[in-house]
């Protein structure tokens, strides 16, 4: 059995900048509809406010006299978001560095397989994992420990010497700890609550996570 250390990554807001992808999808929609740069800014301002998704797109539709319903507009933009996926700065380089250092790398994400895999391809990361497992909403998902065991087997080994890196304290950190993994939480500046899962390591971004992994190496 493979003994090289394994690090399992979450996708959205861990390796991929979801907010930037959403912004690019909005800008693309505005340009396709001929709304101009002022239209791009209007869409950004409305979506950054306190309105619900339906309310935001209803306002946008009324403002620009668009023929579709609010729900149709929201769905059309959401459908393009995976193609606009953007990796965080240093994510691709960090994955390459880990693999060159002898780590096995895996991707474990909740969500629609077609949507999540489109994001992976859009960011050029499809060749940087020994295994990929997308947990469909209708099946077993993180934080269930069995999905961590599953991805480890797919990556060619077990969970010994394995890490979990993610931004969700519940799905990534709690699930990883239940499976016996060393956990690394990407906080994005959030304060770690006193209650709930307590990660082994806390960093503010993915670049700092790679630094710890390369320095710490496998757990004993």
C-alpha cells in the first residue's frame, strides 16, 4: 500500500475563489446584454446588498427592462459560474510543489459533480490530483467520515499520514477529525469560535496552508 502522505482539499473557497468567479459571471452577463460598465457595477452593487437572490434579479430585470423572470435570470447566470472559476493565487503552484515533494493530493467536494468538475477543468487543476470525489447532494457527503476513507482509497492508500484542508469548520474540519485526519482550516480572516471543531492548524489563505504542509510533512 502507498505510504506517501496524503492531503485532501476542499474546492470552493479553499482552492477556488468563489466570489471572484461569481463576479466574473456577472460581468460576462452584463457584457452579453450590452449593459456596459455601468451595468456591471449596478449588478455588483445589487448582488452585494441585503436582497435575496430573487429580489436582486427582480430589481435588475426591472431596471434594464429584461424579458426574463427573476428566477430565469438568476439560473442563467448561475449556470455560467463554473466556467468562470478562478483558482486562488498560488493554488496551482502549491499543488505542484506538494506533488514534487512526494505528497499525494486529492480533491473532496460536496456539490453537483458536473458543476464542480467544470470548475476544476476551468482552473487547469484536473491533472493535479491522485483522486477526485464529488459528493452528490443526494448521496453521502462531508462531514460523513466514510467519504474521507473513500477518497483515501481512491488515492492509492489509507488515511494514515493524511491531512484535510478546507474552509468549512463543519464539513471539512469536523469531518476530517472524525476520520482521524490532521486538519488545517482556511479562515479567510474569520475568528475561530470557542465551540465546535477545533482545527490543528489555522491559516488565512491557501498559500499559507501550502507553507505549513511543506514544512510539517506527514503526521507520525
